[in-house]
C-alpha cells in the first residue's frame, strides 16, 4: 500500500488488472451476498439514511445505488416511495435481485453505464468507492448524471482509523500482544479515504455542502471475523463520537465514515 503525501489517500500498488478485479469481486460477493449477511447487517443504517432523505424528496424522485448487491437497500427505498435503480457487477446476484424484489438492476460497470445527464435525485455508494479501480472517474460520472442540487451519499472505511489500528497492532506485535486487538481491525482496499481526502476530491470535482461524519457500526459480523469484533466496534465508535463532539465535528475517527454532498448548481 502507498500513501500520497499531499492528499493522504492510501492505495494498492501496483493495481490489479480490470479482468482480475472483476473476477475477484464476483467471486467474493457471490459467496457472501446470497446469504444476506452484509445487507441485513446494515439494515439500521439503510433505514436511518432513508429517513434522512425523506424530507427533500420530490415527486417521482429517482435513486440510484451503485454496487447494490441483490438490492436489499433499494427494496427499502422503493417501499418508501422512491423510484429505484441499481447497478451490480455480478450477473448471478443481479438475477436474484430481480427475482426476489422485482427491481430495475443492471449488470454493468458504472463508468460504462448509460444514464441521461441530470437523471437522478440521489446516488448512493455503500462501501463501494474504496473497491473501484477509478474512484475519480466514477465521481465525475456521478456528478454528470446527478441533478443540480442532487444528493450524493457514500459510506466507506475510514483510512485514518485503519492506519492507526494497523500501526498499533504492529507495535504490539513486537511485544507479542498483537492479539489484544481483534483480527482484521485494520482493513485496506484498492483505495482508502480519510475525511481530508474525500473533502479535497469532492470539492475539486464540483460538489458542495460536503458533510462527513462517523458512521454507526454494523453490530453483526457479516464477514466472519468473529473473535471480539462486536465489542471492539462499539468501543471504537464510542471513542470516535467523543472525539468528534469534543472537536466540534472536525475529527472523524470511527472505522467507517459517511459522506453527504450536493451536486453544485451551475
């Protein structure tokens, strides 16, 4: 992993080929998502978000979820009155989403998708941007198909937290205390973002009213990490929230962060 000294982004180097990337994504999520573990673990997060965007909803408002899996989040948004659309890379998962929920899900790479400019009121990425090969290109595509004043939301692992957890575990390892922190307490994907990095990227690419805060944890263990992870998540979030409020919202130190931004009106 390499860290940029200017913006703080942490990324995999060298990057995998697109062919290997697509194969790995389909293999991993085909094994996890059909069991609903990931989707159900985020149920409270989904409901909280849908409630938050209920107020500015327009008649016939359109919502796109990129990397939607089988569409569990989309099904909740649909029940709340949104016109929902989804994109997913795995054809098997797309098929199940259409069959189970009757959703409009396309099996396509987001950058290669064909949506009209300014078509959507809301676009969401739930733990997806960090696993895309071209995050900036995808953000530019989001801006293009999002209405002026439309909402862009994403949830992503917080690089600041995971880098701190990794360095702490490495120091503890020298004294054979590495197991005092649960296994996989630090996770790095293709790209890893901090609050600072995301603000720079979104601001420089035409987004405004950018708000970044700690994301509530999923209390379940959808990826099978097991030992000590639930208590660790609660403790880490509690500490992060204390830091967040004491710094008047300047410091976000939870394992995951949530980002709200508006497509700047021209």
